C-alpha cells in the first residue's frame, strides 16, 4: 500500500462575493479531485486546537503529520532553522525573521504601516545579500542572522531560560500601523532596537534602490516573530512503519520532515507561490513512491500565499493547478502501478481572503482508497467546505487523522 498526503496550504476559506458567494474550493474547476470525491470519505478535521495561538502552519502541519502539538510543539522558527542546516545549542532561541516593506513617509518607526510582509516576494538572491549585510552590521557572538528563502530568514540568539518576546506575525497585520504589534514581551524589547537599525541600514541599500527603480516594494526592515527552542519529533518510520518523504518549498515543512527523520526531497524551481514547479513536485512524489518509499507528504504553499495577499482569482487558480498538475498525474501513475494506494487531500488551516490570515476553524479533508473503486458512487459528492460539513463526519483531534488515514 502506498500513501500520499496532498496538502494545499490554506485552501479552506469563507464564501467570497467576487466568486458568486462561493469559496475558492467550491468555485474552482477541479474535475480530478471531484471525481475521486464520489468514492472518498469526506469530512471536517480540527487541525489546530483553540488554545494554541496563533493558528500557524507550524502547528497545523505538525498535527496533519500525526504529531500532537501539545506534546511536540516548541515554536515555528526552530523547525525552519533545522531545514536551513543551522545547528542549535540547547540554550539557543530561533526567531523567524521576515524582510518586510514598511511605509516610508512617517518619521517615527512606530508610526509606519505594514505594507507587505513579503516585500513583493523578494528573490532569494536579493534577500541573501540584505541578510548578510544585516548580520555584518548587527550580528554579535550571541545573535546571528541567517539568510533563508525569499523573505523568510532566521535569527539564532543565545538566550537561556524562559523567554517571552511578544512578537506578532507580520502577515497578520497587513495594512495596519505597526505600533501596537511590535515586540512587547518582557524579553523582547531589545528587538525593537534591531528593527529600527535595520530600517536605517536597508532603506537605501543598492538592492532596494534597484527594486524601487523597478516599481517593486523594497525590503526595508526586518520583522522578528515565531520564536522557539530546539525541537524533537519521534521517528515517522518507527511510528507508522512506513518509509516516508516530504516535498515542500517551505523551510518550516521541510524542517518538520527532518525532525521526524523523513527524507526531504528538494525539487528545482520551487517558490512557495503560484509560480512554483508543480509538475516537478508531482513527478518527485511519483518517483519516490515508485522506486523508494511508501509515504509522501506533498505540501504546496500557493493557496496560502494567495489568501494572505488577497489574490482571489489566483487562490482559485492555484487549486485548479493542484488538481490538474498534481492530483491527476499522481492518481494516474499510482493507478497504473497496480498497487493499492490511498490519497489524503486537505489544507492545514483556512486562510480566508477576507481577513488575510489563518483561522482556527476545522478544514475539509478527503481520503480516497483505491480498494473502494468498486463501491457505489456518491453522486452529489464534491470536495469543498459545504459538502464536508454536510457529511456530519468531524475529527475533533487533528493529529489522530493520520492514524485513521494509515491504519483504518
């Protein structure tokens, strides 16, 4: 038996007026997924417990992978640090560090507005130069800045003991004045000085001057958030008796795979947005399941990015691309192999276009089992939030869905 999770990050949503009061999942033309839906189990699952806030992709993906976040979760940034190859000491604190675009008209830093949490999805090459410059100017033996992918970077600080930074994810405050969202914890106020100094350093950096000339948002400040300690997950293969791999463009998800001792497959030209290499991801999953292992966790960030950026048509389009370029070829390849297989399709959390951030609501999941092909079809079945709610199937404890997927 082969198993694959096809996860569209943030796919779930609210009805959207511009889509005829349908959600992007309902409005999307997804013939492959909806064909499989007629022979699948469809329901809702609560991936992020209400007491864990904010409802981030770190907690949600950990839950979908089968790990109880109340037991294993230590913070977002350490997972990204692991993926980046950063060695952490027990006393180290990892802090996610975005390069963001703040408004530039206000004299006081605190009065600026969060215009763009991703600096127009700045290229990795550009942001690497900026982060290396920041580390050169602001780094110390106890605090180092590491470049990552696009706008996503990492700070490692030697800070033993319990630490409260009081940071806010930048994608939660798009369009808002940053004053009330700056680090407010008893241990976090020192970060404000770093943020202000970074603005002075980056405002007229040659990389930003070139971006300005092209009409692109500059990366004019760092924004720290998502702090945590060195993580540790139990071994996935020992847990499920399956040799598994993770495919993603996102350091967070790759870090989860590494912490679970899964293989992490690097696919060329993956971006984490709608212009990513969907074909390459699908083929990598097929190759792994055909030649090497039993389980693939295939993660696609595009719907989430579109939700954060309020790109209505692109969110719908990203779902359509996943259906055509990912689900269809994977299904056809597994079907042709003659071996039994199961496919789990779901988001990790909702990222509603209306509010541009994550929410705690349950998400629709769909489990297709090739052994059920001879069963009677459910003629009205489709994969979306409405139908999933109508089935009455509800998994309240999200991390147990993986056990259900694999063992039931």
